[in-house]
C-alpha cells in the first residue's frame, strides 16, 4: 500500500511535466520510498496532482508520466491505451493493419513501449524498467484487443543496462513462427523475428519507400545504407531499370539478397558489400550517374558529444550523392539522429549542395510514417527527418 501511494514532488517552476511526460532528476524536489520501476504519483510544488508514471532512480530521466488523470495503472488502463493506439492505426483501414507500428511510446501515452505487427506476429520492445515490469499487463492487453497473436519480446541491451533490467529476447507465451512473410504495397519481405535491428524491416520508412517506387520508373537507382533492400525493392517494382545497393553488414546483405529473390528482382540489382563513404567516392571517380538516390544511414549522433562528427558525416555523404545525381533526378536523404534537428539537417544539405556545385529544388520535407504519430508538445516523437530534392 505504501508503494502504491508513492509521491514525487516537482521543484517550483517545473511545469513542463503538465504537457511533456519526461521528468529528470534535476526537476525533482523529493520522492517518497518507491521501488524502482513502480508507479509514482507526481505532484507540483504546491501539492496539486500532475500525473502518474513509472519511476526509476537509476537514469537521469527518472520518471515518465503515463497519465495526467488520477487513475490507477491497472489492466484496464493498459487495455484502454492499447485499444486507442490500435484504433488510430485502423482509421479507414477496416480493421487493425497487418503491418504497422501499433504502439509508439510517448506518442500513444505508453512511454517506454513499442509494439510492431508483422503479419501474424507481434514484436514488443520495452525501453524502461517500469514498462518491462508492466509487460505482462501489456501482453494481456494486446491479446484482448487483437486476439491471441504470438508475441516476441525484443529489448535492447544498451537500454536494459541503462535502466537496470535484464533485456528480454524470446516468446512471451506460446512460440510463433521463426520467420514471416509480409507484403507492403505489392512488395514482399521476409522478416526473421528476433534477428537484426527492427527485425529487418523499418516500418517508419514505409511511406517513403512508396515515394521511391513512384519516382523510379526507367531510372537507375542507388540505395545507400540499403539494409535489407526495402527501398531498392520498391524502386524495382516501380519500374527502375537497375538498382545498386550499398551495405556493409553481412546479415543485412543476406537479407537484401533474399528479398530481391523473393520478388524476382535479383537480375536487375547489384549488391555492393562496401563502406558507403568509400563507395560513394569510388562511384564519383568512375563518373556514375543515377536518377534516384536514397541516403538512409543509421544514426550518426547517438549523443550530443557526437553531434559535430555527425554533421561532417551527413555533409560528406550528401555532397557525394549530389554529385552522382543526374539532372532531373531525385535525392531522398534522411537523418534519424535525435540530436540533429530538421533545421540543422537542411543547413547541412544546403552546405553540401553549395560545395558540390549543384542546384536542388526542395520538393517536400520527409518524415516517419503516419503509424509513428508525432505529439506537438513532445518533439522527441519526431525523430526521422528528411528531404526530397530534385536536381535542376
């Protein structure tokens, strides 16, 4: 009973918690005895109720608010939140989508939880100690909302160490299939549950992969940082003459080959096992030109200390890609580094274009797919930023 009534009091003037779910240790005046990962009631300096969330004294980000209503974090709460998240993805679809991010952490009022659906199976990732402890409630809620789909637990080791819990990796309950085949707007992908980052298919790029398919007809396409070949497969389905995939990871290369063969596209694709920076320079020296280029690198800046190095990296790959782009061609360039803002990313691309001596028209800003919703007062929910640029 004592722990259920645990209270965290904010310092005077720390009112951000009324609209943003993150509370840092520097914002806390005091907190009563509470077991790490358990629920805590957040109040302001005057004792007024603010919200209720998970508390963990270990990281600097010590509390994440799940609700601004005075309600228990019980099974009914998790079922309601999961149902709301699924309903959001089901608008106009006639039911829950078979390939989508169903729960996106803070954006769905469940900070620390990610749920992805890959056809007949779900992948659940817990990012916090509190959500790892609540996982049985989450799994039960998913079953009640979606039916008895198999659930694979796939936590990240680094976050487990930071939060102080043992990352889970395996089935929650009865085992499901080791691999599943999913279809994304006419393109098929093999997904190996539990293997690779994001199981081999980044759901956040779904809408941008469709863009590439629409732009690629009759063109030579370069898919840099190709991972499992998602952009290249959509480009080839859209009528690209040829696609060149650059990737350094042996596991990703194997997945890309498998996906190309699954879609009977391998004969129009060239897979290059190389460092992207080196290969872009080599292609430039060789005088290569492409009608569509995709730059979708991993995050170059995982912390603020890496920001300047990341800026140099983004500028380098964009400069090289711009020099490889034929007139009238399209460049889709991205950053998923949280510490690189949209404005900074545009500045990087502008500097790269100036140094490359190219003129590019901004056709559209690019972002994550709509099943990764963005909350205005939680800027961290928008992490993927990009530009669609046309060479003129």
